[in-house]
C-alpha cells in the first residue's frame, strides 16, 4: 500500500517533468518575457497565496540573492512578505485587493506581474492580474487543473495538467528554478 502510493506520487511528478520538456516552447516564452522585462529596466513581481506565496518568495530570493553563482541582484519582489501591509489592506479594503492595491503602488509599465494559483481561481490573484492588465503591465499566470479564470486574463499561462496541488506546486517550483538558471546565465 505505501509503496503503491509512493510510486503513484513519483510517477505523476515524472510524467509532468516530461510534459515540461514537451512544452519547452512555453517555458522559453516565459523565460524570454522575464529576460526582456529585466533588460528593459523592469522588475518581476510575484504573488500568490499559501504555498504559492512561499513559491513567490523563494524565486525572488533566488533572483535578488543568487541561484548558482555570484552576480548582480535582479530586480524582483514578492507581494506576499509584508504582514502589516497585507493585514491593513485586508482590513481596510478586502483580502481580494491585497495584490491589486500593491501593484497600483509599486508596479510600472515595463514590469511583469506573475500570479501563482494552483486552481487559477484565487480571487486576490485574479484581481491582481486584472489590475496589472488595466495598468498596461504584462502578465503571466502559473496555474494547474484547467487554468481557471487566470488563463483568460494573463498574457501567457503555464497550466500544469494535474489536480494534485502539491505536484502542481512542485512543477511550478521546477520552472521557477529553470527561469532563475537561464536569467543567471544571461548575466
């Protein structure tokens, strides 16, 4: 029983890593959007809830800090780290506005807004992507399942074809590491 469950988990992860290879043009498109944004002086802005918030913070750490080698920091921010701001915005407006309000204050044309939601339907992430588009900011959605509402809002989407939240997050994390690796190599 335990071995069957372990095999099932590992096989789905392996299948989806192979799916990434089959969809490498989408990954290259996302890398190119990130790279182009940085070359033109923009910043990468990540946001999501729960595990996706942790993923946003993780990739920003890799970009602003370092991933594999010493280099200049890359301009990236996670909108999930300031608890005083998040709770104030939730209290004064609504939790649905925590990312859109920050984007209004921090984002500028030329930036790239990257929303993360395994369902693709998190109301605050959806609203953040909508606000970014209203502001003329390019957007990427990292989702799973069928892409949810986010797939229709974002300029481009990576939709991991799985119902398993944990594995969707693992694949998102793999792609974030790939992005960091390529951006670091580009210097």
